[in-house]
C-alpha cells in the first residue's frame, strides 16, 4: 500500500511540475467567431458581366495588377445604393470626418485600442480556467467570453417579431442540423 501512495504522489508531483512549465506570456486575443468552420460566403464576389464598349479606342491602357471595370466594388456599390459618394467609399479615410464626429458626439478616447487591450488582458487573466485546464493548457478563451456572446437566433427572432424582413437568414432548423 505504501508503494501505491508513493506512485500517486510522484504522479501528482509530475503533473504540478508540468503545469509550472507552462508559458506565462500574455494570452493571445482570438477572434470570437473563429469556431465557425464553414466557408465565408462573403469572400467570393462575382464579377460584373462583360460589356462591349461603343468605341474600342476609348478603352484605358491595360494596367497589370490593377482594377478593371468588371471588378466588384462593394463599398462603392453600397454608397451608390444609399445615395452617397462612390469615390468617398473607395477611400474611406478621406471622408470619415462626419461619421467620426457623429459617433464621438458623447466623447472619444484617443487611446481606446490600448485601453481595450488592457481591459481584455485583465478579463482573460481573471478567467484563466480551472486548475486542470491551466495544468494541461486547455484553451478556455470561449468559456471566458461566453457570457458576452450575441445569440444570433434570439436576435434574428427579435428583428422578425419587430417586422424587419430577413430574407437571407436561413431557418434555425437548417443550421442546427
């Protein structure tokens, strides 16, 4: 019986020793939606149909690596559809003054990125996981932020109850199967 206790004590000591060897650097911030393994349906943009110009001499000089008339320009298309300037949408930094001023009408902080990074690090250090999760290096990122997640189905139902049309949202049953 004494041999059995020594073996268990040695195993316990080795587990604790391995846990002490873990990396003590700052945990890396992960993308909250990274657990979705499906394809990104927004990454593929179809090109516009080819058109024959009225005057072939009016065509621009070829620009290898540059854009062309049939390349999709979603930012410009959205700006055009909403009555804005497509040129400003292609260069968003140039025309952001109005929206930045409106968004910061209640005040803004110049060091917001550093402040959020510090708050995130503090939150992740408070939510490091249980002892065995820390010992074995289990990733507890999603558990630490689970209380902040948006329930996409509840939000979809809320918008549908409010009368908003959501034609592109698939039914819940289709996604859960």
